[in-house]
C-alpha cells in the first residue's frame, strides 16, 4: 500500500530476485528511490547482491542510510556518498 496525502493506492510488487528468476537478465546497475522502503528492496535482492551490480540509492532517513550502508558493506561493496541523500555502491 502506497500512502499519500489523504489517499492510499495498492501497488503490486515482486522482489528483484523473483523478477530475475524467470530468465530475465540480471542488471548491471540498479537505481533505488522508494521513499523509505529501501530495506525491503535489499531484503528481496540477496541473489542480485551476490552478482555485484552497481547501485545508485536515494535515502530518506538516517536509519535508511545506515541499513543500506550496512547491507552493501557486509556484501563486499564500497559505498560512496554522492550528495546528502544519494549513494553509489560498487563491488570492491
């Protein structure tokens, strides 16, 4: 459910791992801007993380920044800050 001012919209979704499990090519670059839902994206991308694509991430809170940095660094990525809210993660 996506909520806005005075309204909610139900949005179908699947994980990144599920998306690629049917033979869809794995991406080389992933951009994430999900308005605070970044932890859910990373949770559903464990197989993709092991293939080491580059990631461009927009964060919306310090907790989300920490979750992304911890997830990427624990999977062997180097994380660089581009701006206050934007991060680039690449395999070492």
